[in-house]
C-alpha cells in the first residue's frame, strides 16, 4: 500500500458509454459497482433465466471497526463470490488482523496481500494493476483525476437516461423497476441531486485546496478555471429546476414532452462543458502541481484537507461516487484515503461502503459485481 508519496498513474482507459452501459475493451466495466435498484435500464426486464450455480464461498473474519476489514469487504463485493462476514475482534484462527478463508486456504496479512490472493483466485475483475504504478504524480492530482472520471461516468449515464425519457415523452414506461413515468422522473431527480452535490464539493475542493497551491507558483494561472466553475452554475441549477417542473406536469402532455426535451438538451450541454473543462485541467493545470515540488508531508496535508471540504462525497454519497469508478480505480481511491488519513477516520469513511453488510451473515447473497455482470 506504501506511503503517501507513492502514487499511481492510469493508462489509457475511457469511460464512454454505449447505448445503455459502458462500451469498452476493458471487461472490468462489467463489474462497475452500481446500485441496481436505481440503475438506468430502459430495456424491458429479461425473461426469467435458469437458477445460477452456487457461488464460491469466502469467509471474512475481522472487526467491523477496523478499516482494513471494511476495505477487504468492499473489495470482495466486486468478486463473483458469496461473502460470509463473521464479525470478530480476533478470528478463530488467532489472528488480530482481518482474515479470509476460501476452502482450505486461510489468508491473513496486509490488505494488499489479501487482494493479490483474491486476484489470483478470482481474476475478473482485477483489483490491483501494476501498470498504474507511477511515483511522479502528486496524490492530490491523482485524487482529482479519479473524481473527474467518476463525475464524467455519472454525467454520461444521466445523458443516456435523459435521452430515453425524452424519446418516450412521458407516455410509456421503461424498465418496470422504475415504476410510473412520474416515479422515474423523481428517481432521475434524486440521482441528479446526488451528482450535483458531488460536483459542487469537487469544485470547492479545487478552488480552496488545489488552485491556491498553483496560484502561489504562478499568479493568475487559475483565474479562468475558477470563472468556468461559476459560469456553469446557472446551467446546473437550471437542470434541477427543470426536473421539479416535469414532476408536477401531466405525464405525456405536450408541456411534459417539451420539458423532457429541454432537460435532455441541458444535461447533454452540461456533459460537454464538464468534459472539456476536465480535459483542460488535466492537460494544462494539474500537471503544474509537480512543479510546486511539494514534500510528502505537504501532499498528505493537502489530500486530508481535500477530504475535509468534500464531507458528503466521503460519507453518505461515497457509494454513489464509487459507482463511477472501475474496480481497480475504486481501490486506488481507497488507498489514497488510507495513506493520508488516520486509522479512525479511514474506518469511519469505509464503513459507509459496507455498513449494510457488516453485522450480517451474507451467505447465499450474490455480490453486486456479479449481478451487474449478469444484467449487462
């Protein structure tokens, strides 16, 4: 896992969607963590399929308050296994650290050791990728880039969903799991509200933490970037008001159809603006952080301050945020938190990812990763 100075760099892997789900040569996109009950799927539900074969059983022993336990539990949710979590301050095997048991194998040690074992036994999706290892990218820059990736994925999903809503014009339902047309718009509004909160916190993090460091090196450098943040606010708030309007209109009416078309156009415009903005930052602004020559301690403090100004993203919205990352990207993001925060704080953050599972024996319950693969 290393120290805070050790950072990772992603290779060329895009988040572009096909019609309804990510389209990529990287099969790990099939395992992107998604809240299936809220996932956008305008296609009719498929006919019942034969009962799947039993999944391999992996037992996890560990304290629910230990951040390493939550970290490993979260990683297991990506794998095609059944998880049996056994809360224990000290496992039956006598280890004080988290332990996993698969068949006759009993594995303990660092989280990285356990993840490497899981990648060998269950290689799809991979959680640790060696070609991400790069020690030159400052951790705050890597954190910012990963946030860009999640935001872009969620925006693309909202665009596809908005286009489908507009095409149906409120006259017909899409996926039955969405309920009535009005219920679907409400769910769309909930997803957008979550996305908007993360976007606003991300912008605040850049303005208060990242850009001031660059401004000390080159005064006036980030002025235009800050202006772009302010310029997009009316559009972001306008989309929220459009959704409120559509909810109260009669489904299928001409007014509702016009409003849905306007919503689709606006959300598409927001995506285009954000993608261009992110690309400009990553190409022309963020690389200059390396020129600031921050020490390891300064990088750690900056990253911890970044978490401070994004409280929603790293608490009740953390699951939502992680949906926009590939499995190995999600684990890298948690690694960054581990490196630059104390144990108690990391544990409290991670528990938001697995709190519904901790304290339960989840035998016979398929993981989210496998369900998403089957649905795709």
